C-alpha cells in the first residue's frame, strides 16, 4: 500500500509526498499518515498503537447518537430552537463532520465548509460511504475557507454553526488523541480571525449563529452571546444576526 503524507504546517516541503510503508514515514519523521484502513480514508501516526481516525457518519457511537428519536435530544439541536421547515444550516468549521451529521439527522439541510485539505478528503470519503447506505440526510461539502465561501453562498442559511479549534484538555484519551492530530493539521485561529469569522457568520445567517465552546472557555472573540445552552463539558452560545 502507498500512503500519502498528511498536510502539515510545520513540514510544507513534504506535504503531499508518497511513502510506501509506515517504516519509511517514521524514518522521515512524518508524524501522520493519510491512507485507507478497513475501507475508510483514515489518519494515524506511523508505527503507533492508536486506532486510525476516519469520518464515519453511521458506525459506533455516532450511529447511536443519530438514531431516530434520540437526535432531537442533542443539545446542539436544542440550541438551534424552533426553525422554519427545511431550514438550512451552514457548518462553517466542519472538521470531522460529526455535528453536521447530527443536524442532518434532525432534518436540517446542512452545508459543510472545511478549509483543511486532509479533512476535506476525509469528509468526502465519509459522504461517499454514507450515500451508499443512506439517502435521507441532506449533507453537502464545500471545500474552502469560510471567510471566502460565506459571502458567495447562493442562499441565505437560517443558521451558521461554528466550532472553532480550541486548545482544550479533557480526561478522555480518545478525545485528546483526536484533538492532538487535528491541531497538527490546522492551526488555531487568532483572536482577530475569530472576531472576523463571528462577524461574517452573523451577517450571513438570517435567524441565529450557534457557537460551540468548552464549558469554561471564554466567549468567542470576547463577544457575549444573547443566550446559552450548557452541558457538562461544552456549551452552545447563541448570537443574533447583524444587519448588513
């Protein structure tokens, strides 16, 4: 099998190169590999014991969360509140697409925006496998930066959802692993970038902007929300739209 090196900010000279084995990748000092594992495009460190990470909308814990009758109890769905039928949601920081899948399972038409090329490939792979078994979800991927794509959308979404990268620490080893890998792929946004994204999101949405934050994290861009829905580890801050 031939593996593609994951795109890494600290190693741009090797991004996109090919290696023929995990041993070769480790010898070259490559921290992450992108390749197929058990039929899924996956990310993992070479020669490690960690389970590869893939986008899978239906299997494992994700499948349980998307089960009919349960998804409406998800705090994210409750944070969106009562919206018009067939409301459109833009997940402007899609990541691994898990929150997008929850919103789609709740009946929303979801457009995912993702700027990181490796995550784009993994999301596209997950969507392809989803389409083979499930045609009920309305999930679309737009590769690119939210700052560039939000102003060019051919529709106005009722909700823009943001889950920016945050340097948090949690007890779960699995969460730590995924956060560590994702932070190797995508840099954490600066305060100015966060402020610009929040403003743009509020100018784009017709009803509200929902921001996911760790429970004890500061407000995004230091802007207080109009309301909140809190859980044990995360909260959802709700912002009203801004006039253009």
